[in-house]
C-alpha cells in the first residue's frame, strides 16, 4: 500500500506588521493625538520642523513658476499690433541651441514698408534702433502700444518674445533670456547691418535685468551700445524676492538671481533709469540701489540719469512722462557726437544725402 501524502491544513496569511503604508505617511504629516508628555513634544516638534521644510522645498522647486508668467499663443500676427498699416513686420531669428524666435520690426511713425526688402532699406536710412526686452509677464502683442514711446521719436524697434513666451518654443530661465537677448543683438548687427552705436537697449522690469547683463557683456567685449534704458528695474531679483517673501530664505534658494547692481558696474554706455515712486512690485529703493551702482558717466562723458515719477507705480507710466526723458537722452548722445546719431552713416555722409528727420515728440 502506497504512502499517501499527509494532509496539512493551509496556513492562514500572515498579517502585515505595522500600520498600512498610507497610514504611515498620514501619521508623519498629521500625527495622531499623543497620550504622553514625550508624545506631545514629538507631536509639536514635527509641526515646527516639517511644515517650514515643506514650504521651503515647494518654493525651491516652483520658483521659476513664480518668476515667469508667459502668455502663450499659437500665433501672433503683425495685424494684432493695431498700429498703422505697413508699420509692423514679422521677423524671426535662430538661437544657438536651435530654437526659432518670432518677433516684430516696428518702423518709426509715418514710415511704412510693403515687404522685408523695403524694411531693410528703411532701416539702412539711419536712426535709432531700440531692442525692446520686455518683463516677466505677457508677450509682445501686449507691448505694441508701448513701442510708440520710441517710434514717435523716429526710432525703429525690434520687439521679440523670449523663448517660452508668445508663440515661441522653449522654457524661460535667466541664462536662456540673456542668451536670447544676445542672439537678438547679433541679429541686429550681423544680419540687419545696424552699427552698435545706433542700438539702444531698453528693458522693463525683469527685462531691465536682461538688458543690464547684455550691456555689461557687450562692454566687457569692447562693444558699446548707444545707451541702456531701464524702466522699473531692480538691483537684484534676490532683493525683490526677499522683500516680498521675508520669512523665506530667498537669497539662499534663488537660482535666477539677475544681479543687475553687480553687472551695471561694467556698463560704459549712457544709462537712463525711469521708476515710479509708488511702485509696489519693484519698490523704488531697489531702483535707486541699481542706479547708485552705475558709473557716474559713460565713456563718452554723458552723466547717468534717474527719473523718479512721484505719482506712478509699476505699470502706469504715461506716454508723455516716458517719452520726454528718452528724447532728452537721444539729444545728449547726438550732442556728444557733434549733433549726429553715432554710427549713422546715412545721416552724416554727404554722398548719401540726409535722411528725413524723425517726427518731433508731442508736447
């Protein structure tokens, strides 16, 4: 008789030791009510230590989301600028890392072009060229009207969006925005043939940090722009961040710092700063700190200037208040160059003849 295998009752499944995994996390974040004095100390200590750590971690991970607020659109057309027909033309440029950035060439008031070739001819006639470096929010469509602060003075404007803004690919960061600005400069000089002495760098708010860094890099390379104009710009983003978030270690955690007060010391071109005294986003103390760090005079002897507008904030400067110091700056630069725009061959060479004078600023 063969041996039968013994019948062994099936073992009951072993119960998992300790609380469920989700319960462990719940107890870590929201500890249960303690029953002893030592438990109360642990309960209080976790709350004192854990939540600040979580807040700091979230700030560290989400800081670029807090800094950059691009307005994305599938496509932005020149007609959306709502300026005169033929005054705005679409242009694009390629970055060194393979992105294509879209922007606009805005011609001076009372000046229109039918196509790209005529745009080039108009630009070659002379006059100032403003590289418009906008702030941390929106896109170029929302700045079209602001271009008139310059076009009404006879200046051309290149208004481009950074990567990640408007209809441009990519994601913004300090290094990326500075690189995009340098690409725009190279495009203006190398591809469009504009003399560096004709080019004014204009930066608003965070864009002023980009403009300051670009100006410093160019001056360090021995290239001097016509001027740098800063509107509502700060000494450093860390200063502004620490002001708005005083309980957080902003200076320790901030990655994109925009240390404009350090960079502006290297700028040798004329500097004009415009700031609203009631600015709550970038308090004027940080604009003054940046201005104080700038050299007293440019290499050509033009004294730096800061215009403080007593009844204005960050985004409500009027056209007249803004255009008047810009016009005065243009006049001072021309006066230091014998009455002519520096590098403006078309307006100074008798062989080419004088180009039409830019329209006068409104009173």
